[in-house]
């Protein structure tokens, strides 16, 4: 079945090429399908509004490690990951569905923990759990999430739509979830070598929390509405800002200039990166799973957003096609390359 | 993490108990959420119509065996499984999303085969592939499917809603997919013992096709519309008719009487069951994956459906609470029990 002749490794497709390659023969036939592959959500015309639908797959050993990820936190994070894509379209999430593949290693109590976390998240985001599919799994824990939301037709924001000169803004801070993961993996290695060592994670509470219990930025969508600002383009930060900029530049047809000195990095992220001998700016650009919102606004909206402590203008849209540059503190320019073959490649 | 104290095995939850148990603390908060957990699809109010959303998880080693399941057929079947739930609500599927977990054992050509099958299915059912999520998998192939459809508010059919005296109808025939699986698994065993033996599946083409390349009954929904028949309740046959009757009886509050002599069984299914020393009626009732539609209609609709060759009246709704009985050819009665812990437990 898996004959090696004429075999092309998937990795050889390069960055973000697989879905694009596979979907090239698919054509949308329904007039109601407003947007298919190629954004954070699929967009469906429901008459007086749009529905937004998104799906995510979270696999044990790829997206989470149960040796340090408490199931309750994982349940919470899974819902966050799902609804984050709805917020990235400037919509509100209303329903989620959960597919669950369970090995017999899981007890009822373990699954209850997972669901307890999901329930807290559903209440936090104001979404209804409306069903799913539960099955046995021969291997690890499998979680598939589907979120459904809605947005007014004149409020929807896509990945593309920015114009040269628009400002590039990010909510919250960058790179924390990635450094939290480094801490957790280090403590796991220590524990496996010296089981009597109890990890002291207190000094890393912020970044560890960013990794284990991600928050989706529903509040950012609400704040933008309150400020009467409609972004010209938007995406959520799942794979990392560098990857998201790649997607946005591709969808916009224009690239970005990003100022290194503007990157919002929490002191805990900064200190931990330096302790790990990592460049904090690289961590901020390439570290994924922050689930912040990355968006562009017209310069005329600058007055409305400039005093918002949670928004940072980190750059602007250039008139150069699809090329993203980092302008460093020392005055140099480097091209921002998207990560290599990512573990998860989200395409609507 | 997996402390064995206070451990309850999931299997001990018994039939269909897990999702019900887990979801008991979840309450729907959105007025737009018309139906959450407990039917083939979630139902969302979109103003002048309902949206239907459903999700399925298909895992290698649980739901399919790649040693005999061609990837193209698997792609086709995956889409069929997803849209079948939409048809079970009397709706039309319009969009699907695919989550894909791939191990590095898969070449690009293999994934192309999978997608080629999906594309044929999408064209056949008239649905748009509108996105998904692709990720690496440390273990086997993982497929998660989400289907979205729509139905007029006055045309929606739930699992519940039947009245005593309503007729129980099934489309197509029963048990074929299960017997096809028995043939494929037997040939696999033979092949592993004597690799030079080439399987001759020609005489089993119908039942093997039922297993490998399932068809969802979009045509049944169209036919019912043409006949101006709205079923009083409906479900699709994924786990097996016995399990589906359990769900319907629970949702209706009434049980069913099923006539053994009426069960539609294809000659190939019958012959193969007998060759395997299996009771064909048991195969018909408990064999899953036929993806036929099982529905109830008022007796006044009998004239409209009686000449349809693809519809078989197999029983009726009783006034007995939630108990399903098989009335045998020999005049005996047996209670129809749902299967034990099913491999896949679908709940909207």
C-alpha cells in the first residue's frame, strides 16, 4: 500500500503547502459558501448574518504532553483554541462540539477532569457544548474541536484586506507560551532523571499558565467594538507571529515591517529566554500558542487604540509584495521567515 | 497522574452513558441553540432556517484498517459518514471540514489518494470542502469530519417525535457493511498466513463495497420531499439498527416492535452470514455502518411510501415505554438490546 516508488515526502511540500496543494482541485459550489479554505474560519451566508465554523485537532504527543498537562487545564485550552479562530474573524463564538478519542488508560474520573475544564471554558466564553463524538483510541488521547459563531456581515474581518500604511497591532504579549513549554519540558527531564526532585514552578507561573491554560481574546473583539474600530485584517497567533505574518502577507498581497523594539515581551518571558540562551525577539516572533490577536488598523484609528494598554503597535503594512522584515534595534533589517513545517497547520 | 484509587472504568458506564454523564453539567445558554447534545446534529437557529452541525472522529485501528481499506475509498467514506448525520435530520449538507492527523509514514501521494476520494464524495453530495486542520500524528491516521447543513424550520426531523402506531421504515438493506468487514478481515488473516494467496473478493463485491465505500442517503431525503412525506422521527444507521432503535425509543418515550421476516437483507449478506454461521437477523440488527436512514411515518403516509422499492416497513411504534421487541418468524418475542459499549458513540 505504501509503495516507495514515486514517493514524495510531505515535509518536502514546504511551509504551508500541503492543504493548498490538496485543496486545489476543490471548488466551492454553494453560493452560501462565502469563504472556504484559507482563513481562520469558513464563512457561511445565513441571510442577515454570517456563520463562522472552525475545526482543530489536538493530539497527545504532538500538541500536549499529559505527563505535565493537567487534564482540567487541557480541557480549558482545547475550548480556547477552538473559539480563538472565531474571534480572529471579529465574531462571537456560540457553540462548540468535541470529538474525543480515549484509550482505556483513561478512567471516568480522568475524563471528568477534562470535561470540568471544558465546562469552565464554555462558561467563560459563553458558548454551548452542543455535541460531539466519543470513541475508543488505540493510541493516545485525541481531541477534535469544532466551534461555530456568528458575525454581522459588515463586521467580518479576514486575514486579507489591509492597505499599505495600516498599522500592525498585537494584543497582550508574545512568546510566553513557548517559554512556558521550555520550562515544563526541562522540569520533566529533571524529574525523569531525579524523581525525588519536585519542580518549583512558582517563579514561572505566568508563562507556564500561558502554555497550559491558554486564553482566547474574546475581550479584544469586545474592546474593538466598544472603540468602534474595525481591523482591516486579523488572525490569531497559534503557530507564532512569524507564521501568522506569512499568512497575512499572502492574503493581503502586501508585506509587513516589524520593529524589534516594539515587540511586547513579558519580563518573565524575557528572563527565561535569556536563561535558556535564546534571543527573546526570536522567541516572540516564532513561539506559538499565545492565542493573541494580530491585526491591522487604518492610521486614522490610531487615536482610538493608542491608550489601550493591551494593544501594541509593532509595525506597519508596506507596499512591498508579501515580504516581512524585522527592523532591529541596531538598525539592521532581517527577513522574517515563517517557521519550517509546523506541527499544526491551520487553514480555516 | 493516572492514580488508580477511585478509578472507574469507562466501560462500566455501560451503553451510551458516557456523554450523557459528562454533559449533565452543561446547560445551553444561547437562545439560538435549538438542540444540543442528543441527536444526530446540533441545531442552530439562523432566523429563517436552521443550521445543522455534526462532527465525527475516525481513527486508524478503530474505525478503519489501512491494510485493506484503499485511501481513496476511505476518503469517500469519511465524507459519507459526516453528511449522513445531516440527512438524518431531513436536511441538506452544504459544507464539510476535515481535520487530518498524518504520521510520516504517509507520502504526499497517499494523502492525494485520500483527498481524491473526498473530492468525489464532495461532488456526489454537492458539498463544499471549506477548510480543516492538518497536523502530524505520532500514531496512526486521524480523521475528524465536521459537516454543516441547513433545513427549513418546518421540515426538521428529530430522533424523537413518533407516536404509537407510526410505522418504522428503513431505507436500503441491513447488515451488508458488517458482513463485508468480516470478509475483509478473513482475507487479511489468510493473506498474513499465506502471502501468496490473492483474495478473490468478486463474489462479495456488494458487501465489501458497503463496508469500504459507504453511501449516505441524500436521495432518501430528496425522495421523501418528492413524496411529501415528513417522517415523525429519523436517525441514520451508524452503530447498527439495534443501537439506533435504542436511541429513538429513548428520545420518543415509546418502544418499537420489529418483524424479523420484514428485515431487508441482501442475498449476498444472507449467504455470507450463513457461511460464517451467523444469524442473518442478528447481523441485520447489530451490524453497523450501513448508513441507511431509519425513520417513522404516520400510518396515513403508508400509501405514499408503499410502492417505493427502497423503503421497507419493518415494524411500528408501540405504546410501551422504551422497550424494543423483535417478533420472530416462529412467533416468539425477544427484546432487542443495544450493543455493548460501542466503538463509536455519536451524540449529535
